[in-house]
């Protein structure tokens, strides 16, 4: 079923409105902390990255392979 131009415009506006919320708590974004609403939410996100909550998948390495660190 084809969308009318009005439906496409409404969908685009809804998507734009959705992107303007904080990535952590969903409150409206603050341009100073974009894409977050506050320093607190930015810090929460940083902590999640540093503590390993967020993980970027990669190829597994064998236990006997060096992980790139020099001894």
C-alpha cells in the first residue's frame, strides 16, 4: 500500500521527534550534551562503555594468542 505525501511527512516528523530525545532517559535533548539531556546522562553512558556494558562484537581470539599487548 502506497503512502500519501501527508503520511510520509507525518512519519518523517515523528522520526525526527523521536531522535530528539535523550539516548539514556528519553527526556528532550540539551544541545550542550547532545545526544543526551544532561551531564548526568552523558556520564551514565560513558560509565556503561568503560565498564563493558556496551560491547562492540569482534572476532574471538584463542587463549594462547597475544592480544596485542607488549610484555
